[in-house]
């Protein structure tokens, strides 16, 4: 059976179980959207100010920057699978704390535990999915990380408005428990076993992931790992090795675009954003803690319903991205994504500018924020949401891949925290249109960066990607030498 005709169902099944933990991360990420309106309402059992609410949203991401370095060590020493299983523990603790929370302080601690798990998951999951996949489906399997995250977010949008805060936490608690019970029976990455010269275990692992003859692939993996491990990787290799330095520069640039286009704020503050329209503001909440938002004038859609529509579009478009990423390629999807989110951020900002500065002037366009955000989500999901995790999983050799993933997640966590925290601050100080115009500016800068810097990696092996980076570095060095001589 050739690589082209080989069935990939085992790879998809394993990746699907593995990414249940990223769905858990998604539930934590989307939880504030339906919960904050209740916490900040007069009927809240835990009275919360807007400032405290912004900390509840953002402190999870801030604490996620703590665990990438320890999780990198654990994944390198004890394996990717074991580390992902450990990552479920903070999520379980976090949801238990929310169930029994009596104060804002306990909610802070719960969100911090969730952040610890978030940091572990997004450091190790891209590596695991990238290493269990063949070249043909590596991009699709890597995008499952984001797809499952969006499903977790959608679950919060769909369930949150209709149940209490504690019931929602209890429902979310079942997901990390399910992950542990299913993933514990799945194989470790064959790359990890070969890194420690455990050839028999690597062969068993690969057989459980493939349906055909694995001898050639196993030999190729062994050669690649041996080549990577001739010089054991260190943190400094990310900077001292020219190809690693270039790959790190590219990945951090892509993750910068991903965060500064405003995605973290849009997801966490979805209902807040919809309530900022003139007709949807100051919506009440009923005594049970369920959203009871006043319908927009001229439409029967309520803000929580708009959030559900937003979440559905996220999931549907992520599924499309899984299909497209190994067919269209990484770079075209990123370019289209950055252009789309930039235009929609500008549109939303302009709408809010006229809505705030000239009351009633855009009442006839009260459908525009929802439509623009839906297009934003479509554009974001097909590229910026998914492709960066594909790129981080395939641009580094095995001996430094964990370190690169660790650095990228710490950087992303800090950027995401900044966006989520400053959203409320800038909105209160300079109005919401300033926020979206800023997101638009960064989106267009990202478009230029992607066009100029990123090379296509679709369908290439890990060794092929490293060779491509090496050629680019050599070409850049030759140009610099020629310029100096001139």
C-alpha cells in the first residue's frame, strides 16, 4: 500500500482523542462570554466589577505563560503523551474551584489553574499531532487542535446562557475526565521513542498509527531523529543556529499577527461587544443568572444568540480549514485571513464610531456588527486561527522543537493577555471603535509580513523544510556579503 492510498483513519482517530484536551482549553477560553454578564449583574451571587471581570478573563492567559518551560522538560523527559495527561489535572482543579466558588478571589485562582493547563496543552499538543502524522495529513491533524478548541468555545456559547455558572462548570468538568479515560490507551509519539533509541516501542507505536507497511517510514524517521540528535538541542540553539533563528523569527511574527488582530478579545468579550450597539446596551439578567438581553430594535436576535451564531461559524470554518490547509497551502490561507480580518476590524470600528459619536445615525445598520464579525470569524478561522500551530509544529528539528514551542507559547500568552486586558481599558478610555481600528492596523501589517517573509511548506517533509530554511539563510548571507563588498 503506497503513501497516497494508505488510509489515515488511525491518525485522525488518535489526533481526535488527543485534541479533546484542546477542546477543554476552549471551554475555559469561551467561559467568560456567557458568564461575565451574570457576574456583573445585580443578581450575581459573586458581585464583580468591570475591572475584576477583565482580570477573570485575562488572568488565565497570563498564568499560561508559567507552564511552557516545565512542560517542555516533562515532554522531553517523560514523553508527549504523559505530559498531555498531566495537563488535564489543572483543568479539573479549575472547574472544581468554580463549582464551589464564593468570591472573586476563588475565581481568580480557578482561572489561574486553567491557565496552567492551557500552557501545557499548547506547548505539547502541536508537537504530538505533528509527530504522529504522515506528510499528507500533518497540516489537517495540526489544525484539529484549533478546531476542537473552537468546539469547546461554541459549547460555552450554546450552553452558558441557559444554565447557572456552577452547572456550566460541572458540565465542562466532564471533558478533561473523558480525555484522560480515552487518551491513556493511545500511543506515544514514535519520534520520542527513537530519540531515546527505543526502536521496538517506536515500531509498535507507528504500527498502531498506520494501516500499511511502516518499515520505510520508520527508517526515515530514525534517520531524521539521529540527524537531529547528533548535537543535542539547547535553548541557545534557537538563537545561535541560523536556520532555527529564522524559523523562530517567522513563527513569532505569525503568532503576533494572530493575537494583535484581536481574536482573543472577540472570543472572550463576544456578548459585551454585541451589547455595545445602541439598541443592545444595558441588558438585564434574570434572577437565575441567565442572560435576559433586550432584543435589538428591528431584529429578534439577542446578543447571546449572536454569540452562538459566531461560535457555529467558527467551528464550520475551522472544518473548512482542516480540508484546505494541505490542499491550498499555508501562505495563501494566511494572506487571505489577514486581509479579511483587517477589513472587518476596520468596518466594525467605523460602525461603532458613528454609533457613538452620532446617536441614531446607523440604527438602520444594526445588523452590521454581527455580519462583520461573522466574516471576521470566517477569515480568521481559515488561516490565522489554525495555520500558526501547523507552522510551529513543522519548522523546527526534533532536538529544539520543544524549546521553540515553549518560547512561542510564552510569547503568545503574554500577547493574548495584553489584548484581553487592554480591550476593556482602551474601550473605557477611548471608546470601542479605537480598539477595532487598532486591530485593523495590526492585521494589515501582518499581511505585509506574511507576504514578504513566509515560505510555503505544504506537502514537505521535516527534512525538506529544514533544507529550504537552510537555502534561504545561505541566500540571505550571500546577499549581505555582496552588499558589504559593494
